[in-house]
């Protein structure tokens, strides 16, 4: 059954005030009095409360973050490649470290050996100093020794000079011989060339002479 | 307790520009929310909110404080939304489906998958029903139901008498009731007759 005040805007306004809790006491009393005797309006108010509940379902969209880590999807092949690359890098790193370590150890060993030798030399020098100065030398003996060594050096030097000279002379001879052979070959080549040219010229002259003789024979 | 809107407006008018930042921070989300419900587009809603604050800032010197600052701000935003809707209509009739496809609605609660789907369906139905209302009824429904403005504030924002705002809301709710009941919604419960 419809409400007899269905088009009453005053009642509508009162209902809205009541529905949203803005009704003053007078408006509230008016609405309650009407609803008490009007099934249609009572039902309508209940329905409008239901509509209000339904309207609350339309929520605002949440603010969208510009970047969500959970949203990043890494392809499997890329993940596998990353793992392999990491393992390769790690292997290189370990290998490099081991090589470097070995090189350092070897370097340390060499340094220790050098130090040991130096210590031995120093100890030997200290020992020789501790033994005191050597016995004084005889001058004539020293000079004789020197003369002998000088003579020996001179002889060795002369022998080296002679050997060097012989080698050089042999080289010159060899080179002169080679040059001579080259020159002879060139001369031969030139003569052949001249012979060739001369031969061609002779052939051409003969040919021309043939033409001349043929022409004169025809004139006759 | 911070300063009231009116105190901040006074401070702005006295030359304290930073007071306007407080007003923006206080009202930006609400204005953007209203614009989103008017237009159905997040991007446009952001633009409208920015434009509304810009307009308000420029016109703040002439603000007479006859209405509340928030009502005035809603008025500016509502007019901007109306302009945009009008431009849309001139370009092409905005179909209901277009408004439907303006991005996913992410509900703020986190129910289970079935409930979430159901909630999305409900939200879609409700949104569709609201968009199907005539513009003047839709504005009142949005400002009242989602923005929580009083009838006086709605009247100021829409520049209409308070009684008109109430009538438009009454009619709008009636339309929604019919449409939602057709969709199988409308949580009508039996109301016992009051004791006489």
C-alpha cells in the first residue's frame, strides 16, 4: 500500500534528516509519527538503510605504489644465468687467490734464500777479517808474475787478431768471387739480349728485303 | 590540536603562505576522492584536486567566509568535475562500461579470494548504480554518502537550497534502491511497526 504523502517534499526532507542523523527533535518526532502509521514509509526507510549499507561496498582504490618489490618477476633462465655467473666469478676469485698466494710464497722463499746467501758472505768476510792481514808479497815475484800474464795476454790477443784477419780475408775473397760470378752472369744476359735484338732486326730486314724483291719482280 | 580551516584561511589572507600547505594536506585526499567518484578516473581526479587547490589559492583573497572553506573547496572541485563531464559528453557519450573500466578497485581490507571477488562484484554493482543516476542526484549522493558532508555543506557546495539537496538525495536513494534490488541487492529487513 502506497503512502498517501508520497510527493510531500517536507516529509522527504525529514526522512533524509532522520536517515543521516541530522534531524532535530521536531523533525524526528514528525518522522516517527508518520512511520508509526505508514507501512510503506517504514519499509522504505528500512530499504534506504540497506541501500546505504550497499553503498559502502564501493571503496576508493588504494594508492598505487610506484614500485612493488613483490611485483618484480625474474625469469628462471635469468636467475640460472645469474647463479652460473656468480659461481664462475667465485671460482675465478678462488683460483686467483690461490695463484697469488703461491706466487707470494715463492717470492718469500727466494727472498729468504738471498738473505741466507748474504748472511753467509758477510760471515765469510767477518771470518777473513778475524784471521788478520795476509803475508807481505815479494815485488820481483809480483812483477814477474805480471809480465808473464801480460805476455800471455798479448799472445792470445795476437792470435785472435790473426784469426780475425784470416776470417776477414776469406770473407773478402768469397765475396769477390760471388761478385765476379754475378757480373759474368749479367754480361751473359746482356749479350743474349743483344743477340736476340739483333736476330729480330735481321729477321725484319730479311722480311723487308723480301717485300722489296717481290715488288720489283711484280713491276717487271 | 591544530588550527581550524578558518584560522588557516585567515593566516593565508594575512600572507602566511605555509598555512595553505596545511589546508592542502588536510583536504587533498577528500577532494581527490570526491573527484574520483564523480569522474571514475584516478588520473583525472588528481588533476582536478590540483586544479581545485590552485584555483582556491588564487581566489583566497576574495573568500568571504560566508560558507565553510571545505564547502567552498568542494564547490570548486565539483564545478571542475562538471566541466570535465560536459567536455566528455561533447566529445562522445560516455558509456557506462567506459566508466566501469577505469582501473581496478582495490579494496582496503584483505578478505579471502572468494570474499574479495564477491566484494569486487558488489562494488562494481554499486558503482554502476551510482553512475546511472542523473548528475544532480549523483553529486548529492557522493557528497553525502562518501564525503560525509552535512546537508548545509552540500547546499553550499552545490549552490542550491538545503531542501533541494535533501530532495535530490531522497530521489537518488530511491533510484539506487530500485536498481540495486533489481541486481539482487538491497539489504531490506523487515521492520516491525513501532509500538503505538
